[in-house]
């Protein structure tokens, strides 16, 4: 499969945004939203290593900044440690998905991320020099971009400068990481499951995946159910109907 990145996995994310709401690096929509929802900057005093700015009861922005006199190597080390801890706290290294970025307005940017299903934003570094923040972002993305849990597609440093390479926004600039649990993604329809199978099925794939890839999308639900039964991929969980009100029954799982 050919596409923008040359990577079948990333290309499929780009073409199926409904399945992967976190896989976009499109800056135009975000920049437009910045101007619509620009929020005043909130000033903080003292150490911000443990400061938490609550956005609402379910989502939050957390500031974890290094010492303001730290050298570049120590700042990079600090950011790597923050990302590692965020992944562990979000659900573990395998389950947590994350994305690294830079912004001039953390509140407005996180509103966009939260609407796409992200749980939290952790601000790792703040600096008045856009160039250094761009390089930090690029270095972090270069290290993490190869992992399947990282949702960065571009290499970093995009969207903050105009055509003359001048900063679009006033300082300071922040480098952040957003995270969410992968199991919070939307359920895929049978048609989308077939699309995924067609994307990744190959000669060396399992027979079940190859059979799924051959299913007709127009009748994907029925075809997939047949494949699941054929390869014993269904869960043996009995279902019963429970009456919750007069004339109203709901299906309930009753595991053995």
C-alpha cells in the first residue's frame, strides 16, 4: 500500500481517521481553533514540578518543568523521564498511546485534544526561544516515532512559523505530551474491520486474517461472524436478557 508516509500502518491511520482519532498532525484546524478559543495565559509562581492545573474533573493539564537553568542534555533527559512516567501512569507501556507536540497556548490546544479523546496533557518544558523548543520536539519525536504507541506522524517543528520562517505566535513556547488509553478508542464496525484486514493481510499472514480480508464490505457483519466461528475466535460468554423495567429487557453478559 502506498501513501503519504510509505508506512502501511501510518497510511491506514491517515485514511481512516474515524478509527484513529489521535493519528493526525494536521495543524490548520488547530491553528484556526487557537484564534477562536484563545484563552488568557495563567501565571504561576514558585516551583511548577508538581503543579496541576485542573481543566475539569475528568481531564487536566499538568506542568512538570525542569530547573530553569538546566542544560540542554538535562532538559532532554527530563522530558524522556516525563514521557516514560506518563505512559506508565496512563495504562502501561503497551496500552498507553501518546503524542508529543509544541504550542504557545496549552489550554486552547488541550481543548482540541480532549475533544478527540485524549485524557491529559503534561507540559514538559517552557522556553521563550522557539528554535530550541522545536529542536527538543524533533529530538523527542525522533526517539519515539518508531514505537506503535506513539501517534506522531510528522517529524516535528511544524505549524509554528509563517512563510518567512518567523514565529506566528508570541512566546513563551511549550513542549508537551498528551496521552490516552488505547482501549478508549471507538469500536470499529465490521466494515472497518475488513478494511484493516485488507490493509495488513499478506502472504505470510494467518489464515484468519487472509479470510477476513476477502470478506465483502457490503455484507461484512455476516461474513465476519462466519469467519470468527470458523476459526474459533468468539468468546464463550453466555448472554441473558434482564428485565430492567416493564417491557424493557437488556442483554447482560454472564461469564462462567
